[in-house]
């Protein structure tokens, strides 16, 4: 079998495997649900994820150790990941092939010559890595030292994000094979713009993203410089027909001095050369090699300095301090904001796995650094943050969201003293709440509060209905007739209305069972003597239960906000005060 | 005299090609232009809407099917005991056996309460063991199919899986119907001032020939108690929470709209506080009672006692009675009382 066929099979296999992991990341009992499938495996293989989180956190979290294998293999074999494993690379490969289909061999050869702009990806890599540690050298007051920006352009998080936030929700919207209900994610336009631009640019230049943008490819280029096996010509002299470049994926000039750091190991040159000159072996190319990427000192220094300045620049807005966004509710178990930003890859796995679709990508409201990071939107999704669920922390590949046990989340067992994990606190907006603002019974929030005892309790009161002071004509038994017939028939028979007689300094209340235009039927009779006493006033009252939040009990799950019948801006909303992850955002003394 | 060129067109072959007036060419163009004009005029006339959109129309009142079995009459059985399988078996048997409700080839729909994503031990939802037993009885009576459904408050998939209802239904051979938009129709209920042009979970209802409601007995702050009649809330879609403003009338309207074959009210462990979500074992009280009835008002009236309430404390019970749904004086139905020990 030809080596290129083996490569295609590998690409197809890894791409299918990647898709399979994307589909599997749903909680459930079937074998194709989250049943131990290593759904993060591609993220864990990604050495840029490992390197950048290692730089920000000085640790290598759990499965990220897989990256060591990738680095090791790359050091020995070269950029095998790009040509054989990378699922995003497989997509680029496919679309580049489609785009080149109608081109003549001459055009293909011209298109696949090394382009000086391929160095850009090394600058991209530099720009994404420098902010992970630059702050440690700059003593900056009030701006944290590092941030993880790799996820923006690292192909693996980018592809996970595009599948999670875009492709799966669209593809599944009529079949409902993966999700029971339609998933909604904010910022779809930007996710789509990035993803489809990357894909469609292949039609202009094959492997556009891989050649010019991909920071992971750049990293592999650096790691693979000294690889033991490499592509090269067996003899220095050849016909210089250039046919080996016709299908060269990396644009690494195999016909002349091959650029090792650009070679993706697509092996196409082995296939196309009539004289069978290119080979993959341990010897260096007879045609010469260019091992290092052609970076200029000036470009390197400029990029590094600009990137170093980015961290303090991004944080001049003070969002990590007093100016924090109180509407930014992070998933339960999320680290304090600076630590969170040190780890979050923007891969969207937490939002993908969330059973209620309450986690969605943040837009521009929290600056560039907030882009695509998870935030809880209580209005969206099927029901706030589910009490008995800790999936987001368990899927997070970098522990930006800690994997909580259910006991820790709920504050049970040995976590009883620490109390439950709070993601915020609900606040009643008394200007919008039906009982508080409009004398209408409701307490849907209280009903749905999942905490026991409930974090929402009610203040009971009897409020005077508008024009509710009545002059009474006659009282007989349970029937009360009023003088001015201005009643809407049956309006007061909801079970929430009461008639109160105030006489002689005491009041008596009776529930109204029904009413006509000029009389009420009460649940039981008023004491006759008091009812007929002169100067007696009758008050038409409505019994109200108004919700009050107990901040000691509220965990900020947002089920109340989700269920609040005031459907626009909810009358009860969760904001970040009281969240466990930040002592600075404490609300209560204890 | 040279003919004057009438117009010039550029094309790929030569820079300028000059056409001259020619009858054939003119007639062809005349036909094409005529077709264009005629087509535009025809489309315009076809699509022309002089009035514009009218105000949204309320759908005409729709009566949902009546699932009650006429000859069964108003009956109620109140069975005490802590084993749900034993008590429900005894209760159904006392009402004449499942065979008197479910006939051969019936398609039975069971409306459970799966409102919350909480484990069965907290009794906030229909008990899965009880459900499986009722499904078994239905099949035993000859049912062609049994479907289990609810439109829960929390995430539907999580609700059905965490409550154990999904697994219980499937292993007993019943079909699980999760809510999806296509299964809802906007309905105006006859006689209701509240259920107007509102999405109702009609999909499973339309397919069924018999309807059984299985609900737990629970404390409910707004309405007083959540039992058999309140369980029909789960047939509503949309932002149904606005009905809490007039909850008693609404529950009455639901009871008028839904005419079940049978309701089963599970008061084995009643949620006496922190309802209807509960969340802790301490919110429960062992009241060891299973109620089955063809009269949902009677069932709820008997259930109210388990929560230390009387039908008078629950305005929706009196309203439903007044609307002719059933009787709050369940003793008048001569309840069959059994103890399974």
C-alpha cells in the first residue's frame, strides 16, 4: 500500500474519532454517551495546551501529560501530528484538495512554493506564549501576571469550539440525536466567521491556516527541527521538474533545500516524483536543508514586546478588581478569575456537556479575555444550574473549572463546614416582581428553589386593592352587598382575595369565594353585631406572598431566574456577589 | 445609405458586435419581454394582499378527548401500607381491577410528575417503582401500548433520568415521550378564561385512548398542595408560570380540561414541607397511603388530609367541585378502605 493511502486512512480515522468524541460528550446511559470515552484526548495531545498552561500555572494538569508523547514523537518523527492526526488539518487538507482540483500542475507547483509569510505563524506562537509568563518579569500593580490566550488560535480548542458551539447545534437541530432540545449559544456569528474563514481560505491557498496562522504547527516546527527521521532527497541532482511540489501540503520546497520545520509529513512528494528521489529516512536531504524558521531579530523582539504589553493592556479596565462584571457567573467550581483566565482554553467542552444549556460562550462584554469563556445565562437553556450535576468541572481539560464531588458542590459530608459551592446570589428586583411591585400573587421563584430549606422564603401580607375601601349596604350570613356596584363579576373569586371588616379597633378577615356586580360571598359569616355597627369600613384585600432571598442559603443556581414569569428582564436575577471562588466578592460576614 | 447600428454589445469573441434591426429578433425579444411583464403582473396579482396582516386570531375552543370510562362511575379506594406495589395493586383491585379501565388494544398514556431533576428518594416526583407496577398492570389488562410523559420544570432529559422514571418506564416496556416543540398545539379550552391560545402538550394526548395520572402528595406554598389535579400543569407548555397569578382558577381549569380514566395519588411518603421541590429527607413524612380514584377532586380531597389540610383550605378543590369535576366530599363515594399492613 502506498504511504499516502495509509496517511489518508490515518487522517480519516482521527477525524472520525474526533467527531465521535464530540458526539459522545453527553450525559447518558447508552454506550455512545459519556461512558468513559476520552472526549478530551485531542486537547490533551496538544502540546501548545500543555506548554501554555504549564507556563501560566507551573503545573501539568492530569491528562495533559499526553502532550509529552506528542512532543516525543514529533522530536523523533517530525510534524506527524499535522499531516496524520490533526482533525483540523484533515479538514484543511480536504478543502485544499477541493480548491486545487481544477488547477493545472503548473499552477499547483506555483501555489505550493515556500512563501516568506509562513513565518507569521511563529510570530503568532510567540504572541500567544509571551503573555503566559511576561508578567512575572514586569512588576505590575493591580494587573495579574499572566493570561492564557493560546485557545484563540490553537487549532484543537478552535475546532472543539466550532463543533460544540456551531456545527453540532446546527446539525442536530432537526434530528435531536445528540441533544433532546435545540441548543443555543451566543456569539455564533464570530465562531462561524473564524471557522469558515479558516476553511474557505484553503480554496485560495491549500493549508492556508496550517502554513500561515497555526501556532501549534509553529510549535511542532520548532520541536521537529532535529527529528531523527525526515523527508529529503536521496540525490542532490534531479531534473528540477518541481512535480514534487504539486501536492506538497507544507509548502516546504522538497525540490530544493527542504524546509524541515515546514514539512507536514504528507508524504505526497514520495508519491509524485518520477525518479523516486524523495524519501523519509534518518539521513539529511542530499538537496540541502533549512532547519530553522526564518525569523528576523527585529520581528522577534517587536512581537515579544508587544505581546508582553498585552497583559497589562488587557487588564487596565480593572475587571479583575473593583470593576468586576457582576453579571459574569462562572460554572460551579471555577477558579478565581485570574486563575481561571490562566487555564481556560475556550474549547467549549463545559458548555457542550452542560445538560441544561445554561453555560454559553461569553461575548465581548468581558473584554477580549472573556471571549468564548463560559458564562451562565440563566434565561437561556432549560433550567439554571442543576443541583445534582458536576459535569462541567469533570470535563474541563485544564481544571479552570475544578472537578467537584457532589458532596463538595452541595456542602455535604466532610464539606458540611465549608458549605455549598455558590456561583452567585439571587436578588429580587422589587420594582419588577409581581407581588412586590404590582400586588399580583406569584412566588414561582420560591416554588422552584431547589435548596432545602428553601433559599427563598415569603413575606405574607394583605394589600389593599385599588379602590378597595367599600361602603356596605347589607350583610346577611356569608353574603355582603356593597353600595356602589362597581365590581367586575367573578374577578375576586381566585381564592386570593379577602374582605376585611374594620370596626371598633378590630379587624376580621374572610376569604371571598365569589362575587357578583354588587355582592360578595364569603367563606364564613362575619360576626353579625360588628358587621352592622355604624361607621364600619370594609376593605377589599389581596393576600400576597412576596419572595425574599436568604443569602445564607442561596447558591446562585439561577433556577428562580430561569422560571421567573417576568420573561424579559427577570424580576429575580443572580449576580456574582457571594460566589465561593472569590473572597473579594463576599456578601456576608461569615 | 448605410444602416445605422442600433446598439452595441461587447462579448468575449470580438470587442464590439453590431446588431441591426431584424424582425425575427424583435419578435423574440417582444415575446420574452411580454412574458416578463405578464409574469410580473400575474405574480403581483396572485401575491397582492390589500389588507395586510389582521390581528392574531384566537383558535376556536378545543375539547380534549374524554378518557373517563362511563360505567366505572365515581369510585375511590384508600389503601394504607408502606409497600407501593402492594398498596397500588390493592387500590386498583378495589376499583374493579385494571381490566375495568384498560381494555384490549387500548393505548394508555400515563402522566407522571417528573418536574424536578431529583432522585426518587426525595419524593418530589412520581415514584419509579409505582410507575413500573402501573405500567405492568396496564399491559396485563391488554393495553397495546403504554406511554409515559411530562413536560418537566427542570431540564427534561435530566429529570427523566435522575428521577428513575425514564429507566422504570423503559424497562416496563412503556414508551417515554419527552416534550418537543412539535408535540405542542395552541389551544383555547372551552369555558376557561385562562387557557386561551396557549401551547398544550397535545401530541401524546391525541394518540392515547386512556389517560392515567400518577402524582405524589406534596406541599406547595402558592396553591396549598400539589396533588392529582395540579399534576396536569405538566401538560402545559410556554411560559406557563404566569398562571401562578391565579393558580386556583387555573388548576380548576386544568381539571375541567383533562378528563382522566383514573388518578393515582401516592401518599406513601408525603412532602410536608419545602415543597414542591423538597430536597431533603427531612421534608418527608411517612403517611403510608395510596389513593386511586376515578374522581380527581375526591382523590385530592382525601390527599389533603395527609398534609394536615382540609378541602376547605384549598380553594381549587371547591372550585373544581363547583365546576362539576367531582366531589370534595369523598366520604360520600363510600371509599373502599384496605390495609395491606
